[in-house]
C-alpha cells in the first residue's frame, strides 16, 4: 500500500504522521502491516491518542482488532471519495480515434489513460458534477456525429486540460430536442 502524506493536511487536522499511517492502515484493515510497523503495544498507544477524535469511535479498552473507525472521516482525511466517481463512464463516451488521429487511450491500463484519470479526478470532486460532465460529453459527441464533424473533436488531453465539458453543457438539452437545426449550429 502506498501512502502520500500531505504535511499541511496533517497539521490542519492536528495529526502526527504515526496517527495518519495508523488510520490509513486501519481503514484498509491492514492488521499485519500495523503489527510489523508498530508492534501491538505501540499501535495501541497510537490508537489511544485518537479515541477522543472524530476518527476513532471505540474506547481505549477494546481489543485492537475491534477498533471502530469512522469510515467517512478517515476516508475524507485520506482523500478517498465516497461517492464513487467512475471516470470510465466519462472516458468511454469519447471516441478512441477518428481517421488516423488518436483522441484518447484505448487501453485503460496505459500510462496515458491513468494520467487522464488523475487529471479528471482532480477537477471533478462530486458525483453530480461527474454526471453532468458525462451528459455534456455524450451530447457534444452526438452533436458532432450528427453534423459529420467528428474530425474536429479535440484530443482528450485538451478536453481535460480545459475542462471542455463545462462549455459543452449547453448541448445537453439541444441534442435530444426534435426540430433542432444541426446544420446551422456552430461551435
């Protein structure tokens, strides 16, 4: 398990690095790693320093493996989203290529796809924003397909760098509208 420790976040939450690591390991139920890193006695000492915080819900007198944490507070502290934003809902709407132009990665395990996912998740924090972004990109791609202008789709890198889905939100309602004159619509 890899952890990134933001010291500013620790300071603002009043946590030590030991407390942060212990909470992360508890969150992931990594009891063997806790034992190797801290030993039982030290882990209990660190846990007990957290029992009067919003992160640990159980008292000092419970067995270590029965420690109850606040998943929402610890998850938030770790920067884990609880609303399950699925980047691939967004990414898979966009064509991989048009003609000989590559617009996005085809393999979800590629370095480019992973880079794109990180960029997206830095900009999209809430599920409702994600849902709106998916609808906007679907609408824009559908509109471009209808008017035969897929060759003008920007590369995904450009879409992500400029959060273009925000500009495309206007297409959400118009793509499904009957009687829309797509031949006169300009971008």
